[in-house]
C-alpha cells in the first residue's frame, strides 16, 4: 500500500501512540538514572570536561536531551530546504565541492600574482587576497604611517595600477576572488571592478566576496577608518550598487572569524555575527531596499576552532537562526534570502610556534569539522603562519589537506552525516538558545552600534579570552607541545618566508611613476566630486569608480571621504 493510500490514524490510535512514546521515555529515563548512579562512582580523568567555550559536556546524550522528535521537519528539515539546518543546498558536495581557497598576499602585486598562479596551478579553485597593514587602514605605500609595514603581512595595493598587476593573467570572469578588507573596503572593491573592466570583464560576470564587515572591526579587530554611521552608509551603498550591477558578487562577508580569534566563545561568535548581519539587513531596509534584492548576496565567514562537535553544531545553528529571522522578522519571501552561505577558515589562534608540525594535524581536524558543518568555501591555515607568512611548501600542504579530505575520506559523499546524533542535535539546540539570549542582551543595550559605543562587545570578548588563557596557563586545558607533551623539540627548525626588504623602496618608486604619468586634472576633478557626493545621500560607488579609473590612490580617495565623514577614534573602555 502506498503512503497516499494509507488510512489516516484515528484519534484513539494517536493517543495509544502517544502513551507508548511516554512509556518508552519513562523507561529510558529510569535506565539513564541507573547508569548515572554507577557513572558517578567510577574514577574520572583529571581534566576539564568542557568545550573550549567553557560549556559543560555531559558524559552521555540520549533522546531525553532532544526536543520532541515530531519537530524534525521544523528544526532539521531537508538539505536545501527551510530552515537549512542540514545544509544550504539540496545536493551539497555531491554536486559541487566547497571552494578551496588559500589566503595569500605578500610584498608587491607582482610577487603575489606569481603565488596566485602557483596556487591555481596546484588545484586551488578560488583566490583570497591578504592585504598589508597600510592597505587595511587605507594608507598608500608611500604614506609616512606606512613606514616599515609595506608588504610585510600581505600585499601592498595603493591604486588601480597595483590591482591590475595583482590579477594579471587571471581571468576575473572565471576565478572567484575573496578580498579581506574592511575600513576601506568600498575603495578596494572599486579598484577590483575597474581592474576587471580593463580585462574586458563587466561587473555582471564577477563572482567573489569583499569582507566589508565594519561592525566586527569595532568589536574585535580594529581595522577601521570612518565612524560607524558613515561606514554603514558606504556598506549599504554597495548593497544597492551590486544589486543593480554585480548580482553574482557578495558585497559583504559578515565575519565571526575575527570575533572568535579575539577570544569569543562559539556562542558569542554565533550571536555577535548574526546580530551584526541583522543590523546590515535593517540598514538596507531603512534605505528603502527590497530585502529580497540584497539579502541573497549576503555571505558569512566563520572560524573553525578545535572543539570538533561544537564547530559543526555552530554552523548548523547559524543556518537555522538566519533562516527563521529572515523569514519571520524581516519578511523575506525568496528562499535565497533565508539561505545562509558561509566561508570558513581554520583557527589561526590555535596554531603554535612550538612544534609547528602539530599545526598540520590541528588544521586537518578543523577542516573536517567545516566540511561536516556544511561550509561553501574553506581556507586551511599553513603550519608556519604563527611564525611568518607561509612558504610555498607549507601552503601546498595546507591545500593538499583539503584535497585529501575532499577526495580520499568519503566525508563529502553524504549530506550532514552526523544529523540525528543525540549530542550534536542537543548541542545545536543549546547554541541556538544561547545565541537568542545574547540577542536579547544586545537589544536591551539599544542594538549593535550602542553596544559598540558602550564597549559591551569588547568587554564580553575580553572576558572570554582571559578565561581561556588562564585555563591554558594553569594546565587545565592541554595544548599539545605548548603546556604538555613537550619533549625538547619545541625549538623551531622549519624554514619561514622572508619578505624582501627592498619591497617598500620598490613600491614607493612604483607610486612615484604612477603620479608622474596620470592625468592630474582628472584626479582633482573626480576626488572633488567624491567629496561632494559624501556630503549628500548620493551612492558613493560610481564616484569612487571614477576616482579609481583616474588612478587616484587609496589614501587620496580615503581622504576625500574623510573630509566629510571624519575619522573614528575608539573610546577607552578598560
């Protein structure tokens, strides 16, 4: 008999089934209580049975730790279907593996371009740009504040000229590019669009992401330029412009990664990241944008830390929370607006300088957690990144880690294989509940921006970081090769990348040559038009694009906006 032909159970049959379930649960509860009595008498290892976030981990999980199984479709559902707990896409890795990225950038655009070609040749499927510190802060390589930092922790990009060189020979209509930039993100995005135009690639064909998450900068990382309100305006300008001109490009990657790296717990990372995302949605709606016009291109970026199951549960809970809020609170009707898509990166903060080869093992487990959690894109850290920018050898090992995971382990063969685990499902529910409690606290503060201005986020993260560090220092939490299993081999013996000390000199010469050959009248005209636009409600992207095409430099564009917006100075909170 088919499912359709089966008779609908009578009320009495339903009552009998309910009584049967209740009896089974009573029996299970009695068995568990008897087991617990014996468990309590047994000796235990003298370690912390808590997650890295400080959450108590029970010795056993059963159906008693789950909500009613009849809520399966409401809480879990099917992959690619609301509420997306089991994955944002219906076929997941059976159709397409996650995008394999390696965060790369050092010295000049020419040298980083060579590294990109090397990575693509070795099987990388997307590029991820690491900028040097002056670029992250909106300074040109020849600015006095850039002295000693040019090309040291990433690639120096000060103009369209540098961006063209960075992607020389790389077809931007075929390769997805992620750029980790925040304070001056709108400027680097315009350099990228203009560089694509030089290749004959229109914005409609661009795929990739610019990080552009300024709220988490105020909370955790501190790479800001403008105060919150004008910075948020620039982000919404990008939402609006990309909706019309670059519909396949993600204008923001709402980033929990840096919040976690600063010391947040998994629940704090989850809650702060999603609440920041809701803030961006609310700003878009306040502009008058249709939520379904920009929400489908919002993307996320999460840290994958050492606690294997907690990280998997975090990604599952994130998808469920986002879907419900977007549908029920913000009225999104397009399922693509409900679907949380994320890039993940293994946790840089877990890497140790001592016994650095151990980092290969850490990264492999973290990468597996990301895949089991359903990531769309993944960066695996190199073993030497706690010492210096990675060498080609260490980058290759990190990339091969993903490839072994993808092609040898069988992990991608089935979708959400840990679903139904009593522990994992209970942990997913618990993280969701903790996130909702933190949302309520943030709302009591008046929202994200008032919380930042009061220093609440900063203090919460700092407190969590201190607790974790004290556990390590007391030896309560073991870090292999750091505070235990130290056998005298902690001295670093691996080769590290050395950045050529002439980089700054060469970059300054390059900028001097650019200033000589560009059209000064066009530079002055486009910068003046940008300043005027900043003083009105005009969308800034077209004006910054004009500046980029005229080869205005990063700092010149920043300064033109700063004349109106001012510069952000963080209040003292501690």
